[in-house]
C-alpha cells in the first residue's frame, strides 16, 4: 500500500452527492418564527466516500469515554490507508443513544480526513417555520424548497461560487419587523384560513412516503399522522403546514433508521 496519497485526500475532500445531504433545525429565534439550518452528511454517505477512495483500506472502531443517564460520549478511531485520526461523538436523550453517539463519532472522524469538511464553511442561514405542539421541536415551512436551496448553497461553497439568495428572505425580514404569524396546535392547523391545502405534487410526496417508508402499513401511518399533526387526513386534504410537519418527521425517522 502506498499510504494516504495527495490524490486520495483530494478525492476524500471532493463535494458530496446532493442526495447524501440533509438538513435539521438548530437554534430558534426568540420569537419562534425561524431556526438556523444545519446541513450535514449522513453516515452512509461518509462510508460510501471512504469505500470509493480507499476500498478495503479503511477501518473504524470506538470506545466509551463517558456514560451517565441519558448522555453518552464515545471516542472514534478511524484509519484510512495507514493514517489514523480520532474524534469524539456524543448523544443524549435519544432512544438509540449508542447508535447516535457512534454515528456522530464516525462522521466526525471522516471529516478529519476531509469528507464533507466544506459543510463547516456553510453560511449561517435561517429559515421560517414554527415550533411543534407544546413548544417541542421545530418544523420548517416548505421543507422541499429548503432542501433544494441548501443543497445549491453547499455546491456553491464547495466550488467557491457566490451564495444564492435565500428565497425566504422576505418572509424572514417581515418576521423581524414584527409581522405576526399564526401559532396553532397541530390538531387545529386545518382550520387556519391562511394555511392553504397541499399541491398535487406535495400530496404525491406524502403518498410516496407512506408507500416506501411505511411499506403501505395503514395502521402505522395512522399512528404517525396522529402523533405528528393530531388528526387523520387524506394526502390531498392536508394543509401546507401539516405537510411540512409530516415531511420533516418522516425525514427524522429516516435518518434514525
């Protein structure tokens, strides 16, 4: 083996495929009308890059550093082409705390080799949305638009190009100027007059999630709807805010799988 070459490092640092990137909310503004967008790669994307650049010549191991009730810290050890890097991963208040902590350590170690490192240079971006029921969680408005925009931003950062304008900037500016935004319980979203119903494309997206992610399991889908939006509804009868909640919740389940 020639060891970790400059060419390998260059390939490890190359932009990741768009489908390997996901977004989640970070800190929420004081008025609860927007949240910081965090763009990250999933573990499978990092693994695929390592397999592509160093097939059969990388390994990962981990050990527990600190463990207490509902909080875990592990140390990850990754070796690629004879070069070893270490970083820590953490998780707390999660159902699969070991899986989450190890995944975090794995991705952080991969970043040490350059995989997805450019994501740390992403500009600070806020996106409108609303808190979940009882103030728990945060749900982005129009998550499909957010997904496309942030992936374009990631491409621009990776290629050193100008950052595209945030398509929701006018909404954000309006919120900062004191424009009121309805804050309602998910159980009552369908009664809000300025909350339009989903488009045909959005309804098709929900049907696709039900068919592929839930395997067409009607009972499981009903439970998911009740837990997420507080009611049962046909896809075409959902409001846009309900669509956003279902879409975001489904993406969170997918990432945890």
